[in-house]
């Protein structure tokens, strides 16, 4: 088995996990790389690369669990916050555009009801009930309202 089929995992000071990907050309064993590159005082693990998810949508919510079934899991509390932040980023330009439409409507005494409702829907999007009840990453991704927010960042 090639050294590049392994990964070195350790917890960061911020509570996430760092994943080191060794090169077959480095000339060191995986254990030598671990001893050399893992910060002092950090517990680290050498794992098969299949343990690391390929879907990086919630990368900053990954945690490494040990025990009978060890591997990289998703901290759903952190994943929900990432999802809400993605919504906030997506709605920002939409709210700016609606602000312009609202101002123009006021200038011409046009009806603003639809604009106000659209702005409120965007403001309410991070508080959608489905985000709180999502049990896994797939369910959380399904909470992206493309009709309101546009293209999903997870597609």
C-alpha cells in the first residue's frame, strides 16, 4: 500500500480536524511524517484515506471519532451554522437588489408589498425549521430553497 493511501488526522486548536496527505515521493514513512509534522502535544491518528469523506460541503464541521467505529463524522451543530452562513452569503446580493427595487417603487408610488414579502422571506431563511431538524448532511443540504436563494452551493 502506498503512503498516499493513508492520512494523518489530528484536532486543531479551533476544534476542527487537520488532515495531512502524505506524498509517495517524500522518502519518509507515515510514522516519520507524523512525528515530524504533527504539532507537539496533539494526539494524532494514521488512517486509511477511505475514512475521509469526499464531500467537503461541511468540512469545517468534521470531527474524528475513535472507538469501535472510528472515522470522520460531521458535527451537526457546526454544520447547521455553516449552512446558515451559506444562506446569509447567498441572500446578501438579493437583499441589495430588493433594496433598489423598493427605493424605485417608493419614488414612483408603486406597490411595495411583494418586495417587502421577498425581503422578509430572505431574512427568515436561516431560521427555517428544517435546518434545526436535519439529522445529517444530506437532510441539511435539502433545506436549501433554490426558489428563494438560487443555486445551491452543494450542487
